[in-house]
């Protein structure tokens, strides 16, 4: 997860973010180190505070590309 990078960009200290999230400071530290992850119910609030999408928390920038299929039968004209 990209919590540290996004937290710093948003101007929060670890303790500021912990207070806003209603968790302990060590919880935020553990999230940033990848030792634990925020629970699913906390992700929307975390994303809102950090000004990003939930996908962005995980480093995902968009949906995966859809597989392409040929619509032509029998090859190229």
C-alpha cells in the first residue's frame, strides 16, 4: 500500500492520520510498513482523507485492460 507516500503528500503526520481514522499511532505505522492492512471498513475514510481512490491506496491506477477479441470471422479481409 502507498499510505506513507499519500499521507505525506496530504500533509498529515502519522499521529494526525491516526486521530482522524480513530486508530492508534502504531496502527498507522504498521500499515505503512506493510505488516498489517487497514480493515475494509476503514478504506473509504482513509482514501477520502488522503484525497485518493481506494485503488490508489494499493498503487492501482485504473481497471485492467479488457481482453481483445477479433470480431472478424476467418481472418483479415
